[in-house]
C-alpha cells in the first residue's frame, strides 16, 4: 500500500480491492508477532473455516448467477427466433435445440403419449420403457421437474441420471422434455432443475398461444367457407368456384416460392375474390345471354365491392390487392385500375390464372366445361394479353406434372379443390400434436 495510507482495521472497512490486500498483509504481520499458543491455533482454525464457508457461498452464488444467465440467454435466443416459428413442432424443436447447447454432453429429447396410449420420442433413439413412462407420469401429475437415477436392475443405454420437465399448454399436458446424462458427466444440480422448469413453462405458454391462434384460424376458415358458399350458390354454375380458385392459386403460389404468411394471404384473397358478387343483381349474374353495356358495368363492380368487404377486416389487409386487381389484364386493358404487366400485384396475377382456369373447366350457362388440356391451351393463347406469361408457363408445367399419364387424376384434383377450405382447417387441427 502507499506510504501514509491508513490500513483498515476490520473487514467492515474494506471498500476497495487494494484494501483487501492491505488487510491481509496486516493480519499476516500481526500473526507473525504472536507466540505459539493453543488458543491462537483454535482461532486461526475457526478463521480458516469461516473463509472456506465464504468461498463456498460465493461459489454457490456464482453458479446461481450462471444459471440465471443461461436462462436469460436461452429466453433471448428463443424470443429472437419466434418470428420464424410457424407451428407447434417448430416451437418444440427450437427449445430442444437451445437446451442441447446449454446442457453439453447430455441427451435431450421429447417424450409424449398419443391418444391410443402409445408412447413416442422425438430427438433420440432411447426406448420409452416402464421406468421412463413412470417418471414422465409422475412429473406430469406433480407438475414438477424430477431428477432420478435408473433402477439398478434396468439397462438404460449407459444413462446415469435423468431429468424430466413436464410441458403444459394451459391445463393440458403436452409432452415431457427429458435430459439424460451418461457416466462421467457432471450431475444435475438445483440450478439445472430451475433452468428446465423456467424453459418448460415458457415452452408451454408458446404452445398454448399457437393453439389459440390455430383455433381462431379454424373458426375463421369455417366462417369464410360458409360466406363463400353463400355467394357461390347465388349461381348454380359457379358453386364451389372460390374454393377451387383457392386451391389452384395455392398450388401456383407455392410453385413460384411463396410460403408462410404470403401463402396464407394468397389463400384468403383467392377465397374472397368474388365475395362482392353478393351485391350483384341476380338477373345480371345469372343471365345466359350477352350482357348489355349497363349490365357489364354493373358486374365489373364486383372486385371493388369485394375489396370494400375485405378491407373491414384489418388482419386481411395483405389480401386486398389480390381481391381488388384479379380482373386486371397483363396488357393493361382490364379493370378496375387498368394496371399492366408487373404493375399488377403478384397475388392478383396468381389469382387471375386460377380464376380463369377454373372458369374454363367449369360448366356455365352459356357453354359446357372445357377439359383441362383445352383450358391450358386457351390460357397459353392469352399469355401476355390476359395473363402473366411467366406465371402461365409455370402453371402449365404444374398441371401437366400433376395430371399427365393418369386418367383419374383430374377428378381427384377437382375433388381436392372442392374441399380446399375444409382441408386447410384439418391441416391446422393436425398441428395439435406438433406434426
């Protein structure tokens, strides 16, 4: 210490790092002046024990801080990647991946029990034997993280210890996250259990949110399907038209690389593209002959009417362009805005091809349905005039790829298209098990 600096006389006076060293030096100097004495030895032994306890406490605090840091690290990582998560299985994969990085040299996997009492694992090859089943069931029943060693009379792939955390979505048990350590790997400690408990709670909350969103989407699909059917059934010749347009548009959208939210908005736009026809007079909508100029102007109002209906739903704002502009023409002579080429939104260009294709392959009051090959040939003739030539080429290849060489393929495709909204709802429902 600097000459003239006062040496702290007790631990309570230690304020700076250099004070600690000065105090230690002072103790050493004083101990050196003491004569050998049993009482002094006892005091020193007591001081040594106190120092050991302090070190142990600080070590424990360090482990707790490290555990909290790991929890925060995983939470931040998971939160940062939530925008990429589309379904329940991806939520599970995200947490399992994060736990594997935090628990190095441990096996991390998921155990679930299906509706038929069958047990399955996700993420490893370990067998779900009676002991694992019992451990998972006890963790579920007590809603707590459990750590146990395998029974001595059972072989568990060199597993020395297992930690299990139950995951609940609300009150519903979903699955258990299981961590297994082999021999020679450090034991699970209280901070590990605390970390797993925090993460299983977070995982369950996210899964619950996904399930609520799925339920809302299922309800929305049912409502839209009912509305679309009501509109399409105004004219027996167009019954099911919007569902088929939705299916064909989805096939084309996926083929050109749309996915996630973009595909979902394309589907909504395709399903609702003709909803404005509910305001078109029946004598015009069902007229078998040629329309008068006044009748033609009236029926051309339906994209704008559809747009007006859909814009009342803020969540469907991304579908408005497809609804409003699906009757624009690639050469700029369409309606309602006279847009041309790439000025026409991609969503609208996709819906237009699906719309025209279904119209051509459907029976109308003024003509019989064309077969799918004839419909594709007509579309190809209109490429660059009515429809986007690049999208038309992709759609032509897509349909030929699905139907060539199979005489029954067209009937199956139409059947799938007519069940479009129902199939989408079932797909959403199937996600409840994370598939």
